[in-house]
């Protein structure tokens, strides 16, 4: 049998604890060998079999670690990824991949030169609701798509000044956070758009970073459709997660994938009900042919392990990498263009010709 791939995780905050160590530990064929936690013993209590290092250098001293996951604040992603690639390690970077497309291109070049795997942690491709909307679109029942809406609404009316993401430093704000997911999902479904227009703003009185945004991306032939992506932290009453309209009908899905909350509550992937939604949360599909009524569509089971299973298989040469670093570059570039569009108050053309 193949020996498990030994993995090191840098960071044990929310991302490292919930979205990485818990998922890696539950993925067959991967071994959580090391966690870099600069202070505290939380990681050792949670994973006593893993080594807890106090620095990245200490972790990289273990040459048996083949894959490094960077789960630190966004502003440190580029430098840490550079360091690990130089040490000949494959790298998974939590979103956002980098803060600029130039940084993303540099990392891609380093990984290619060294023949290493490099990817972004776009785990929300494995959300049950996204898998479901993807399948509904794939059936063709909706006809030619004309519009797609994706919302990520939260209610956090007061800014958290002690949290790096809301402190005003580099890499903060919800566009880098939630935007990286929604843009990636749209690009996964529909590919490169023709234009982008955006409003990136601050809605809360005490906030110092963007906490709300609307991004409209438009597609030309053969799609001739629009995709509206939006997020806010002031939605006491949340809007629908997805709204898809086609020439034959519509699909509407409310609610958020349950995996994040389940992991925070200590639930495990192999427990009954993990990643599953109750029937009350299923989406509604309506075909307007004069005969069909609306029907509920069962939400597929979400499972974040799918991303790490793919990374494992790609490292073993058994599968093509699903979240390609070039796709992460495109997402980063659209975030840049969204900020430019908002600042200039105009629609911009999308040009991915500089993609590495």
C-alpha cells in the first residue's frame, strides 16, 4: 500500500483548525504530520500524534513532509508560499491565493520550474448547494441561461477591531474573503467573462475595510448572460443563496452549506447527517411550460474532503488537479478589476491574456 502523504499546516486559527487540520485528518491517504502554532498548545491537545512546530523553519526541517498548507492571514500567503516552494514542497494556499495577480504569477512560475503542485483552497466548490446548482444547470432544464445570482449574506453589524481581517491592514475585508469564493464559483460554472462592474463599499459605521460589495460580470456570445455576485455583513434577513433564470425556468436556493457550522460544533465527517441539509432547505426548480409545477431539488451532500482527496490523487499522479493555480490567478485578477471598477465608477473589459 502507498504510504500516506505527510502534510504540514501553517497556522491554527479558524482556517487552520476548522478548514484544514480537521479535513486533512479525515482524508484517507493524508497524514497530519505537523502543525505550526507559534504559541499555545491547542494543536497538541487536538492532534497529539502530530508534531507542533513553533516556526515554519522547524516544520521544513522534517524532509518527510511533502505538502504544506498555508492557513495564515492573507498578507503572509505570498512570502510563506515562496519559502515552501524554495524548499521543494508542494503547497495549498487558503483563499485568497495572493493579494495581487503579480504575486500569483510569480508563485505559479516557481511551482512550474520546480515541478511542484500549487493550488488554492477553494473548498466551496464542494459545498452541497454549489454541487446542486451546478447539476441543475448541467441538466439543461432551465434552457439558455440568462442570469445567475450568488449571495453570501451575514449579519455582523459591529466591526471586530481585534480581528486582523477587519483591522484595516493589507488583505482585509470581505472581498478578499468571501469574494474569492463567489468569483471562483462563477468562473468554474461559466468561464471567463467579457466585462465587470462593481461596487465595493463600507456599510457599517465603525468599519475600516470593505464589508459589502456587488459584482456584475457579463458574458457575450455564446452565453449572453449576466452573473451578479454579492455579499454583505448587514443582512439581518438573508437573501437567497442562488437564483438562476433561464429561458425555460428558474432555480432558487436559500440557506448556506452546513459544513462550516458542523465542523465548528465538533461534528465529524463520518457522522450521520454531516454535510446534509434538511428537506426544508432544498432548492425549488420551476419549469414554465404550462404543465410542470415547481418541485424541490434535494441538496447534494457537501464534503470538503473532496478537495484534499483530489490534491492527494494529483500528487500521486492519479488525477488532474481540479483547482488549478491559473484559476486562482484569474480569481485574483477579477478582485483587482472589481476594485478598479468600483473606484472609477465604470464597467471594465476583462482580459486574461496575461495569465501565466
